[in-house]
C-alpha cells in the first residue's frame, strides 16, 4: 500500500473520553487554490475547505469529501472589527446559521471572537498571544472544542500548518470545522 502524502491523523495522542479528534492540514487538495483538509482519527478525509479566489477572498466553502457544500462562509463588508456569517446549505440565505465577530478588548485580551449560533453564544479564546492554538467555549465556560499544533505520540511537533482539533461529542463537527475556518480567515491563515 502506498504511503499517504498528507499528515497522518492516526498518530495523534489519545483524546480525553468521548472527544472526537481531527487533524486539520492547512493545505488544499485542489492545485492553485487556498484551503484546508480535515482528517478523522483514522486518517480519512472528512471535510475540506476551498477558496478558489487567490486573494484570500470573502467567501469560502466547507465541503464533505464528495464535494457537497455544507456551509458557505461569507465576510460581511464594511465591518470595522470583522464579521463572518455562515450559511448552511439548504437553509434561508437571509438568516445566517452562525455569526463570528472579532473582539477587541483591552481588559480581556485572550478573547478573540464572539460566536452566535441561533440563541447560543460561544467564545473563541486564544491559548496565548504567540500560540496559534485556541479553544471554543460555551456561555458557561465549558470547552466544546480545542485546536493546537499537532504533536505525534513520540513528542515530535509537526509544522505550523498541521493542527489537532478535539471536539466534544455533543457538538456538530461540521459547525466546529466552519468556526475553525473562520478563525483562520480572521487571522489570515
């Protein structure tokens, strides 16, 4: 069997009980496009994000492996602090499924974004000013997902373009991947 050219998701450390573990590779599967690829813990591709606009663009698509669009993610124009809306395919284009607003706060420097999903509020919190990792917290402060640089079981840290994503079982995985995508777009990654 031929070796895979993508980062192996199966070499990830065991996740805490019940959490799903994914590997996010900040590379597109399509030549000459911007995007990322998401692998499950077995190393199978489960999601991909594509942006066919070479400038970084104002719209990206979150797709499953077959290319079915799950979310269209659009940047709202003329927003001072940055705002992105996510629309689930097949739902009302007037009402976004989620909204992510970049936060600027002198007092709470660790909070990067506020996320609104229907009547629920979540926060994206940086793990450190220089660290690219972050957590997604619900309104009560419980972690629902966490992203950090990927480390294999032998302790070797993979490149900056390979991230480990752990998601609590109660969360919609495609929604979390969409939020991770928005956070990457906000940080121009």
